C-alpha cells in the first residue's frame, strides 16, 4: 500500500534523525569544531572586550560555515554506497521528497544545533545579550540555506570516491553572500543598529534555495543513479 508524500517525508526524516543519534561521533563533530574554532580566537588574540566584539561576527559565521561543511559529504553518500538511496528512489515516492527530508534532517542535527549553542560561544566573544536574537535568527536562515546548497553539492559529488574537496569548491563560492550579509547582520545587532536589510537578504536567499535546491539536488541524484 502506497503512502502519501507527507507520511513518506516524515518516515525518512525520522529515520535520518535516528541514525544520526546512533552515531554520536558524526553528530558531535560539527558542534565540537564550532566550539573549538570560536574558543581559539579569544585565546590567540588580545582579551580586550572591544577587539573580541569587533571580530565576533566574522568568527561566528566562518566557524558556522566550515562546521556545516564537515557533515555535508555524508548527506547522500552512505545511502548511495549501501544501496539504500536506490531503494528509496524505487519505492514509488518522489525522489524530491526524500531529498527534502534528508536535507531537513541534516539541518536539524547540524545547523539548528549550531544556532542553539551560538549564545554560549558568543558570550566568550563579548557579544551583548541584546544581539542574541538577531544573531540566532541570521544563523538559522544562513545554516538552512547552507544545507540546501550542500544538498546540491552532495548530489553532484555522491558518485565520487573523494568528493569532499569538490563539494567544498562548489558550496563555498555560493555561500559567500551568506557570509557577508550574515556577518553584517550580526555586526549591526552588536552595534545596536537595525539589521533589517541584511536579514531580508538572508530570508530571500533562504526562500530561493528552499524553492530551487530540492529540484537541482534531485536532478543531480537521478543522473548519478542512472
């Protein structure tokens, strides 16, 4: 008996989350990397609060970008290697639904987790509490957009034995606007200025990638499976 697209998405999402929590090393790797990078900067530089506050937006966003890249290669690769991806594609459900569910699961265990712990590292970078809401909102939209971009890159490189370097070369140039406007939004929030313009741009990028990335990633996976 066939099931609806919503039920199929829910099942795949639940499966991905369950597998992620069964592999705590892969689950914690982006978080630990994010914490280490953002902690090393204050230790390596002057402990002066004004200097830490000035560099905080760039440090937070570069660390979040690199941490998200760590787990992107495995988005489809493990399922492609053991034949699960092919079975999912032959299950009668749209491959796009599977792509959306797997990408959302990736964001929940990496991007959303980074957003949750960002106030902890921001405190060490002398970011004022008043800037936390804007910082977390910008990081949430930015990391979700990164997950969609990563889905495209992972779909294009899933058939390659060493695709991590190529994946980075695909995703990093596309992520530069996120880095620029995300850091700008955080910087304006720290300075007590309006970050509306940067947030609107991040929201537009998030909507754009949410609309088109599943189609692009699905097309890339179909080429690989064929």
